[in-house]
C-alpha cells in the first residue's frame, strides 16, 4: 500500500476528525487504498482536474480550510503552475 502525505495540519485533522477530506494535488493519481500517517488506511478517489479556484467552492467545507482563497493559496504553494487534480480521501472503516 502506498502512502499519502498530508503536511497541512488542518487538512490532516479534518480527515482524522470527519473521516473524509477533499484535497488537490499536482499529479494525476489512480484511485487506490493509501496509508496516511496519523490517520491509517484510507481510500483515495480522483474527482477530476481543477482549472480554477471557483470549482472548489462546493468542497471547501470538507477541505479543512476556512475559505476557498486560503485553500487555493496552499494549493498554489504546493502545485504552482502545474496541472491540478481534486481527490476525496476517505478513512477506511468510517
């Protein structure tokens, strides 16, 4: 099983607390079971490519961030100008 990192504390805490979190990554990954340190076994599912921050509005409540602007700033910090994909990560056994 591959691991998946959540270095932004509010995102990792949302996954731990709620059992589910939306995350944006700068690489295209397949759906898979993953290990998240401090959380355990999870299922990662790709929801599609993200072109702009307005697409994230509907998911911000399940991102761990308090606003789309805050979330997009973190995404840009990690992904920069690369393509971006939205995933939902669900703790297994929730």
